[in-house]
C-alpha cells in the first residue's frame, strides 16, 4: 500500500486536510483526538454510561432488521448492543443506487474495522452501526451510480416513475418499473466474468419493483460488505422518534438558542477554513407520506415552507400525538442519532468532518456527549494496467486532477529531448533583439517607418507562435499511444473529473474481482486514515 497526504490533492478542503494532518489546529472544535487510544477508550465508556433507552432501541432495530430480511445476520450484533456496557461506532449515508459510490463502502469498512479494534482494546463490546439516511428527499442525488464502459466513465441512472412533486423521502419510496432500464444498463456495461450473473441476480432480487428502497439498499450493502458485519438503523421510525421526542421538543421551544449556538460555534471557523452548514429558522421538518417540508420560526409561531401556519402549542401537540411526523435536518440529525445510539465514535467523510466542527456547542445544548469524529478511509483502488502507466511515466495519482489535455501537453514537453518552449523562447529573444538593433538605423533614415518595424515585429511573432504550436502539435501526434494511456488512467482515477471513490460503484469491482472483494479490504485498509491510501489490485 502507498499513502499520499491529503494536502497533495485539490479535492479535499483545508479543514479536512488540517484535521487529518494537523489535528491540534482544530482541537477546540472537537471532543477528543481521534488518534488517541485513551480518548477512544474513554469515549466508549462515556457512551455506554449515557445510554438511557437501550432496550427500546434494540427492540426497534430488531424489528427493522426483520423488515429488511437481515434479522438472522444481525442477531449477534444486536445481542452485543443490548449489553449495558456496549457502545457503538456509527457511520451513515444516503441510500445510493446499487449501494452508492465506493466511499459508502469505505465508510462502512472503516466502521467495522474500528469497532473490532476497540472491542479488542477495551474488552467491551463496540458495535458497528450504519445509519440509513433515508429521510432525505433529494431523489436525484441518489439515483445514479458510476461504472466503466471500456475505458470511459459512464453513469447508470434510475428514472423514478413518480413526478418530483409527488415524491416523499427516498426511504419511504418503493422501487418502480423504471429500475428495469437501469438494471439493463448495468447488465450491458458489466463485462463477462465468473461473478457477473450471480451478482446481477442479487441486484435484480434486491431492486425488484415494489421493494422498499431502504430494503433494496440494505440488501446490496450486505452483498458488498458480507452479511452480518454491520447493524443498520433507520431514523424514519415512529418508535425511535418517540425516544427522540424530547430533543425535538427542545428544538421547538428553544430554537433561538440552538441557532445562536451554531452561529457562535461556526464563527471562529470561517476566517481560516469554511462553514459547511448555515443556521436555519429551525432544524426540523414535518414529514408525511406526500411531503417533507421545513418548519420556519416566525414572530407569531411557526410556518411550514408549504404555507401552513402553526403556533408553538399546536406544534407541540402534534409532537405529542405522533413524533413520527417530525424529521431532523442536517444539523439535528447527529443529535438525534446520538440520542438514540450509544455513539462513541462517528466515522465521517470530509464534508461531515467539516460540519461536525460546528456542532460541539450544540451537543452541550442538547445535553449529549459528543462522539469522537474519526475520518473514514479514503482510497484509490489501483488496477494493474493503470499502475503500470503511472510507473512508466513516473507519475503520482494527484496529477490526474489536472485537465487531461493540459496534463498531456506537459508530459509531452517534459519527455522531449529538446525543450521546445525554451528553444523557441530563446530564439524569439534573438528576433526581438534583431528588430531592436535595426530600429536606430531605420529611425535615422525615416522616423515614420519605426511604426512599420513594430508592425513587422508583431506580425512575425504571431507567425512565430503559430510555428511553435505546429511543432508541438506534430510532437504530440507522435505520442498518441501516450495520450491514450493518460486518458485511460484519468478515467480510472478521476472518472468524469471526480475522485474515483466518489464516482465508481462497488459493483464494478465485485464483478471484476470477486464477491468477497470488499470483505477482503478490511484486512488491507489501514486504520491510520490520516492519509489517502492506494491499494494495488
């Protein structure tokens, strides 16, 4: 395995680079050093001691597991979570099509690894848990996944049959007939392999029309990770929201304080780093089967974004009657998560690290221990044919963030025996000097001809630049094989200009290498996630 500092990439924010490379710079914004074994062990103990509704939590998770067909596989994890000394390592993600991009699997694998490690080092059960972010209603954000068609990056998209105005949260949707076209595209794009047909059969079964989207996602994740390696929880559950009711009540009655706390916690970040989320009038949605609409505070009470006016007492009555009709936004979501779960550590992607940097004050406002925020493994899966190109050209992965035409031009110039740009620059300096030398003689004969000399200079330099371009173009034509290699490497490493882990589907690698491919990565990923990891395949 090779490791590359995050500071070598443009794809990662300054805040995330500092959190992984210079975490002391951000220590005041977080609750413990993610690299410190003692801090991790203390967080496990704190989380276990703070858990108040363990029996109801586990009962709800068992019921959900049965609904998704993973009850037997999850049984041992939920039995561990039921123990009074158990804590959890948690991660979460939206319900991406066919399991989403690679980083979803990487988050889960980091969570599994870390939970196993902490179980060994603390001597107490630490359970990996995946928080299913199915309450998000941005269907388009989860409705495509990336694959390769030969050497070209392509997207497979599921076009839902419902209109955008009819859509509820993704987790409440059922797979529609439109999935058949997406699976047909998947079938066309996956090259023949020993694993292809069983893999397609599992996907067809998981995404059969009429299946809840959340169940389809869990089924595919179990295929990617291996069954029973992580427990799942969906917050879109009336019983679980009953357990979080007091958090929602606090937000309704004290939203001004939570908003002020978020603004105060965020202000010191902005001058040096960036603000990931902004304060909202409240951090709650009303969530029905036909709509999910934000609730805004007004001078006289509250108003939903679709125009329903409500007093505070009316909103509280609705909460008492049915907590299931409320839903947290991105700010309140982690607080709900850690109200329900004994979360010792949250495994976060780069964007999540940034918004958790704003939330320490909110955890104090909610009366909750803030978990340690652990960066997920970030990785490039380097296929052999691409690795050979990098080795031959003595190139590192980050250079492929550059536009491929600019990169090709630079590589061609670097590989030329003659430095064309330097040669032309030197020669053009001589040409400029020749005109400068003759200008006094021209001026002595006829001062009015000096302008003609300058015009001649401009015309000649234009022709000179065109000649330089033609020479470089001719040199590039002799490097078409090199260009094809660079394009192939770019498509694999930064498909469509996006880092591989944010674009390619795990399905591509399951088909090519084996059904156990990602389960095997648990042994290869390094739990020191302070740098980008490159795994040779």
